[in-house]
C-alpha cells in the first residue's frame, strides 16, 4: 500500500520504499548514521580516523589538478637539457697554448645560477613522474627518483660553493641521464648523441 506522508515523502512501508527507489539510499543512510553515532560516542581516538578521512579527501583532487604542459621531449629540450648544460659548464678546465685554465663560478650571481640549475634538474624528476609523462611505474620511477637524488647532491655542492663536488655531481647527473636514455630513448637518442650529452 502506498502511503505518502504529509510532507510528500514516501512512508516506511518497505514495498513503498522499493517502489520509490529509495530503499538502498535510506538504508545506507541509516547505517551511516548508526556508524557515526558509534564513532562519536567512542571515548578515545576520534581524531585519528577523522584526520585520515580529511587527508584522503584533501589529497585526491590535488593529484587530478596536475596537468602536464608539454610531453617528455619538450620537457627535455626546454627545461632539463638547458639546466644540465649550465651545471656541467660551471666547473672544468680548458687547455690552450698558455696552459690549463680552471673554470669556476666567479661571483655570487654565477654560483646562484649553478644552484638554480641543480634545483631545476632535481625538481624535473618529479615532473617526469607525472601521469601523462611517466612511461611506466617501474624503472621510469626509479630513474626519475635518481635524478631527484643526484640533483639534490648537485644543489648541495653548489650551495657549498665546492667546485670539486660540483664536478663530481655533474658526472652523477650525466650518468642518470644516460641510463634513462639507454632504456627509454634508445631509438631517438643514442648514448653518444650530442643532444643528450
Ligand atoms: C626518466 C627518464 C629520463 C631521464 C632521467 C632523462 N631523460 Fe632525457 N629523454 C628521455 C626520453 C624518453 C627521451 C625521448 C623523448 C622523445 O623523443 O619522445 C629523452 C630525450 C632527451 C633529449 C632529446 C630531445 C630531442 O631533441 O628530441 C635530450 C636533449 C635529453 N633527453 C636530455 C636529458 C638530460 C640532459 C638529462 C639529465 C639531466 C635527461 N635527459 C634525463 C628520458 C629521460
């Protein structure tokens, strides 16, 4: 029997509720209310699950908002390669007829440029792992994380203005670039390709 209450809602007769298509909804709602009652009447440890729920709801949309602007190739050309070049060119030796000349950053500004380049290399590891760029969640992730790690070391060396450490960190960066190219860009980029080295 159909029994509409005065405010237009369907009455409590199960058949009516099924007809009105609200059975599942209202039963779930009742169960949720009961669980919430239990939850709030628990004497301790209320904030743990509550915080976990808040963290979950705060994280999910954040991830979806990440939208790559360019593909891997564009990121290499526009960001990673230029930054690595600045870092590699910062420290070294040049041999000419007058002998060996050491290349070192000569001012605060030049040292800062080296730090910024290292920072870009390190942070690029995160950009490589974004969905839309990541080729897989295995070796690609490992190598992207390796780029972050060597980038951090490179940043430390530059911040400490230690030119020997900058030279060594530059070699480590180079090693990570080549490793990834050997696996993921073998068709387009040979290890000795001037573009990647
Ligand atoms: C996690 C993997 C990965 C790492 C780490 C990586 N690359 Fe790449 N790189 C690629 C892939 C894949 C391509 C090929 C992209 C394509 O053609 O679609 C590429 C292409 C390039 C290119 C060629 C772009 C062109 O002209 O087509 C350059 C230059 C380059 N990378 C520089 C670097 C440098 C410098 C580093 C280290 C600082 C580095 N990459 C680190 C994956 C990586």
